[in-house]
C-alpha cells in the first residue's frame, strides 16, 4: 500500500530502527479527536485501520488526538473508548497525543535552532491575509536566539492568547496553502483533560499528527482525502525533524444522504436544542445509532460493503443501504410479532359467541420458517392499522375497502360489511365477516397485520426520520464564523 514509493523517502538508519521496533509488522492508528461523539464515518475509518493491520499480522493504536483543550473533555474520551469496544475492536495500545507533549516541545526547540521555526506576532486575520497573498510574515527572519527566548516566554505564560504563535518555516510562495508556514504552537490558558495545567502552549494538529505517527512507528498513516493537501507538509516536517516517515494513504470519506456527519454541525444542533444530545437517535453518531437499535454487526457489515477507494470524496451513499443491513439482520435474528400504531377497531360479526376464537399459526422468522412457529389468537374484536382501511375504494390500495376483501395475516379472509361512525363523524368501528369458503383468490390483494383487542398490550413506538434543515444549519455556521464565534483547532 502507498504511492510514489513513500517508504523510500526514509534513510536506512530510520528503516532499521523502524523494523527493530515493529518486527516488520504493520502498525496503523485510529486517531479521533475527543471533541465530540463518534459518528458512522468514524466506524468506516475504524474498521479500515483495524482490518488492514490485522489482515497483515499487525496491530492498531487507539490514539486520542487531544491537542485542543478548549473542545475536549473526559465525557468524549470515555465515549470514544466505549464505542471502539462496542464495535468489537481491540486496540494494541491506547495512547494520547498529549503523552508526547514533552517530545513535541523538544522538537519545536530543535526546529528553532535549525532556523526552521519562528515566533510570529501576527494576529489570526493578519496571518490569514499574508498566507492568502503568499507574503512572508514580518517576523519570519527573527534570529534563533530571539525565537528561543520568545518561545520560552510563550511557555512561561508571558503572552495573552492570540498574541503570538510558533510557526514552522516552509514555503510561503507554495501553491499548497498548507506549506505556507503553518502554526505549530498556540497559547491556550485552558486546563487539559490529561495534562491539567502543566502547559499553556499546545501543539496544532499539523505539527503533532505526523510527529506522533513517527514516534509510534506507524507504518501506514491512513486518512481521508481532505487531508491530502497536508501530505507535503507532513513529510517536510518529518524531514526537518530527522524522523522516520510512515506511508501515507488517503481514501474517500463517508457521506450519507439526508444526514449530518460533521461534528461541528452536530455540536451546533446540540447547542441550538434541535436534538436531545449527541446520542439523539436521529443523529448518525454511533451512540445515536445504538439508541435507534443498530448493532455493531450491522454497522461493520455496512462499512465492509461500501469499502474504501482513492476516489469518491464527493459521492453520497444512500441512507437506505444502511437500513437494508439493519433489515437483513433483523430478518435473521428478531422474531416477528404484530403491532398497530394507529388503530381502527374491526368487529367480526360472524364470531358472535362470547368465547369464540381462532388460533392462527405463523412463522417466528418469515425468512427462515425452520426456526419455528408462533400462535396468534383471533377474537371478535381486533385492531388493524388505520392505513389498511379505506371508506372509498382505491385501485392502488391493498387494504380493506367496501369493494376489496383482505386476508388477516395467518388467518381468514374477511370482507367489509359496514362502517359505524361516532357523532363527530370519526370511525367508531368497522364490521366485517369471515369468508369461510373464499375462492376468488385472484381478487385478493392484501394481507394485513392485526392485534386482538382482548390480547393486546400497550406499546410505545419510536419513529425516526431525518428532519434537520441542513442549509439553515450551514447558514448559521457561516454567520458564527464571520462573527468569530468558532474556535478552530
């Protein structure tokens, strides 16, 4: 796996050290940020990383990318671990980017001494403007001594947040925007969930990710295509730090129709009160899907079916494909029963005897009759779904109507007798009669489910449909970004 012989970019020394540490076995990592709940896109990434390593005799790290304490907390950390285990994956080791804060700090100092990093006092807006115009920062040519002193002052907390940052010196005139002197360290006076108040400077994703990949001897750094722009800076930084370089391979992310997968958007929905939390069953978070009744095998089988490729970041997978995996597994494992959500009372007028009943035998698993039968008791009063009765016949309907008999599933055929109304015009009940010797089977179109009134139990039905106005949400996000209300890592 890999492109352009990435592994050949390593020296013999680095490769020998890498093979000594790994025994030649592949090492991958699943590196989520603990700034929200995992969603189904993470299930795809998780499966890919764990399967690629396992199928080749290797292992996979669960590594928390915890470099932004403003967004991270133990709730998210615990949730991620729980869902990795729930999906059936067993990490080789559980690590945190913060485990390497000391090493990262030392490497930052090493880059400053090599003239490869500098402290910049530009504001975020000034920096963005210079990067867009490919103009060097006015602080780019500070001396090594001054940069070392200023970086130490950053660490000591002598500057306010946003007053300055440490930037990696690459190529401000590059067509690749990520090579235009990205930020390596910024100031945050926020307690970190793992390191507490030890640090007030925190490394960015661009600085941390590739270095920790190298320090952990990751053989294959697998990420989605939107990170492809970071490939050059990934390798350049490792070269400047004189570190081993993993193979990088990007693949298309998962997009599902009629849903939201961006953690930023989900967080906004939660804060706007549009859902009950990160585990709302209408969301495609793993917790939401679990609350909706999805199982790990449904999600893993779905991810296996859609696969991974180098193309298709813009492609959208139908939500119905995911539902199909739930339906197939339920057919195999969930015994069937009858339920009526919007009931209409049906009175069978030729079952007048008070104790008259009919025993109807049906399959517990219609897709596999060998798994056994169950018995439904048909009595004089049964409920059918309101959608299965039409007062005026419709040729496209398969339900009961004055002109169309139906079969009570696993039971007899019945035909309409009359509809009895209440004073307000609503239906009180519908009278039908059993057709004991019904032979005109070609006229029969519908088999409808039913529940005996005398044997019914109350039930609660949870119906979930996508209803979020995505464009309205995106508009709200854009407004917040213009007002500076977002806090990007």
